[in-house]
């Protein structure tokens, strides 16, 4: 069974970057099968902002965890 992510979250690389730049991120979830070239800057930004990063096996699983019917490469839980 796949657990749903709890709390206020945003989905997608651009939205995750925006949230981190605004100081709103708490935990970043990243799909391991996503394009790492696209995720490099996101992971670096998370490191700079001391945001915990958790890796999920696939985009499909991460999408289900977010409650959407499509895959997700990244999502972040906001500290709101």
C-alpha cells in the first residue's frame, strides 16, 4: 500500500524550486527514475537550504503518493 503525503505540498520541479526560494520547503521527495539532469539544480537548492530529501522508487509511485493519476518527478512538503 502506498502512503499519501500529508500536509500542504506542491508538485513539479519548477514549483518545488519556487517554494524553496521562498523559504517554504520542509521535505523534498524526488523520483529516482526522473531525469537527473533536470533534478540536479533542485537537489543542490535543497542542500543549500538544509531541506531533507527523500528518494522514491518511481515517478508513478510519487504521483500516487501525491494523490494524482500521473507521475511526478518531485514534490515538496511546505512548512505552512
